C-alpha cells in the first residue's frame, strides 16, 4: 500500500508559500522604524515576554562602612500579536496580463503597511496602540513656538528616555511649518524646507504619518517600544477558485508590540491657526 506524501505528490497538491523579510517587503512600516523587534510569534495565544529591570538608586558609601543591599525590580512586558492579511481573487486571464502581478504586489504592500501603521498607533485592544497607552508624558499643545515641544523632550529625557524620533500627523507638520520667526514675518520657524529624504525636527528624525489624526504628535524612544514581527507570508493558489478559473493570492504578517516604560514617550498636539 502506497502512502501519499507532499514529497511524492505533484506540487499542485502542496502549494508553496513564499516568505519575505519584512525589512525588504514593508520597510516603511512604523513598527520596523520606531520599535525594537526582539523576536517573532506564531498564533494568537502565545506571547513574547520581554524581561527588563527597574533600577534601584545607587548610594554614597562612606569609607569602611557596609553597603546597603539594593533591590532592583525584575519585571517583564508581554507582547501580544495580531495577524494582518489580505486575500485577492483574480481571473487567470487578468493575472496573465503584463504588469498585473507586480501591481497587485505593490497594492498588497501598501495595504499591509497602512493597516499595520494604524494598529501600531491607535489599536484599542492588545496590542494597544501607542496613543492609547496609559502613562505617556503629555506635553499639551504646541502654539506659537516650539517651546512646549522642547520642554516635552526634556521631560522624557529626565525620565531616562533617549528620544529616537518624532512622529507627526500631516496636519500637525503643516501647522509647525507655518510657525513664523516673528509676528508679521513670513519666515518659517523651521526654515524654508527640509531634506525630503531625512527630515529632522529639534535634531530628531521626523516621520509624517497619516496613522496620526488631527494635529497629534509623538516623541518616540524606540528602545522603550518592544515588538515581535514575523516574516511576510505570500501564497498563491489556483485551486480555491477552481470553478471560476481564477487565482487566489494571500498575504499575511503577524506583528505585536508593547511599551516597557510609557513615561519615556511623549505625546502632544499642535494648535491650528
């Protein structure tokens, strides 16, 4: 009696799944640019548990006297994950047309990035979006100058943060660029423009993202945002839609994140004219 296996059967009976490094396929995703990826998880139930230490304070010890025992706290942050996916159905004839497969690949790429960014910033359930996390430093509203933003950077730095970037909504960036050097002046406080390849604000890399709404902004320390990110999986099947002579294309990406020390991340808004 013979046994059918994936190694002895035709390839059509065990469709291939292609995997891609997320840094190559979705390099612009906020998760990869503003979090520290520490591993990957498979499944909704398993979690990535990240250990870290809440430091105890060092002390001055007089010569010849005994040291008091320090008591640093050994704690952890749990990273839950979610899977983002998209399934496309395309007729065989359309799929065979020149350019269709590459354009669909770019469409899936844009969709995955857009959804991942929105969840990373505003997701209401675990993993909780950054703006929904309790304990962020609130810098209030930036009005006629960048003073409030400068103060917020100083506040998170005093909490031990090493800010790695600033995130702004498109509207917030527009409002900041309209700040003037003086009343009645047409000169922008942040200059006539910035290098589009690497914009900076207060010396920090600036990312403008539609995932932030209104005039919201964030000061990020990526070392305080821990994440899990798997490979981007892409599968193609000619059998799911066999009766319509169509091809199924599926892409998925499992990601998750959490914040170890919320007070090392700042949030603010920008006043509108």
